[in-house]
């Protein structure tokens, strides 16, 4: 049973840790989150959890550990999210703007206050960070600016920095007026909706032989980048999938 936590905008933010090797880092992350008012921790295929080491390093933030959700894939962790920020120390490619942690925090809190968005901040493994495929599942890229010659930041420390910036942005956002959304404005598509669209698109490209089934990754990556240049809404996803379904019917009849 999940424990009740204070009702704040920060409740719509989840910290996602992917394939964490050292359980102590999970405890350190819980401590970093708890002290800044963040409670939602999602663990993707952790090597060991729960563990006594995590409890020890949580230093009293055991409620965050008890509330943590363990899932088998990053896709599962993000399925109901509207915006996910992939954290990276060295961007291998940039599909859109590379946000600083402060910029990301401000944008995230504004999205929550004005549109009720569900937000995720995603952290990769201790040794290699997020893979390109994992970054592809996110809509934003974010970095913690550091000295160029040395950007190796412990994951617990990185989560502390992000949690602090979210805490600051939360306090500022509470003082800002609510932006009234246009009645015709649709809510953003969730990660699950976007991934369903990409898979549907890929299937159609296989059927038309535009894509080689043995080597689909490069073109699909470019397609992802194309659609991530703007935030797709739920109705736009429905429209695009309707187009794909129409194409599929035409192919089947021919």
C-alpha cells in the first residue's frame, strides 16, 4: 500500500533510475529526493532492491523506498508520462534543445501547473548512463553544467542537484498566475501513445518496403527526431494513426 504524501505539484514528478548497479545509490537518491519534497521513485530493473544498504544510505527517507515502484522496462516507467527528461553528461546526439537542469525544472513545473502534466527525470546506469535507445524514449535532453574537463557526477549527487532545482522551481511556480489554456487545446500525448504511434509507423514502412526490417534503427531514429521537434497532442496522435490505418487498409486491399 502506497503511503500518502503532501499534496504538491512535485507529486506529478517521478525520478526514474535505470538498471542501477549499486543499491546504495538508490538509498542516496531517496534521501536526496525526500529532503527536497520529492517522493515518487521508479526503478527500472535494479540489480538489487530492496536492500539493507539502500535503507542505510536513505538516512531516514525509508518512506520513499517503500513507495518506490519497480518495473522491467523504461517504456513501462514512462507510459503515462507527458514529458520525460533524459539526463546526460555528454550528448551523443541532440534531437532538440539541450536543457540545463535549471531550465528543465522551470519548464517541468510550469507544465504541471498549467496543464497537469506527468513528468519524469530519467537517470542511467552509474558506468555508462542512458543508452541511445533509452534517450529515444524521452522528449527532452538535460545536462548538469560542469567543468568541461571533468563531468563525472555520482548519480546520487546528480539526483540531489535535480531535486534542488525542482524544489526551487516549485516555490517560484506557486507565485506565478495560472495560464488559462485555450479551450481548443488538447492535452499532450503520453509516452505510451507516442510509442504506439512509432511502432505503427514502423509497421507501415515495413509493409511499403520503405524500411529494411534488418536495419530499421537509423531511419526510425530520424523519424522520432522529426516528431519530437514539437510536443504532439493526444488528438494529433489519433489523427496520425488514423492516416496510418487508412494506408494499411489500402495496402491490404491491393
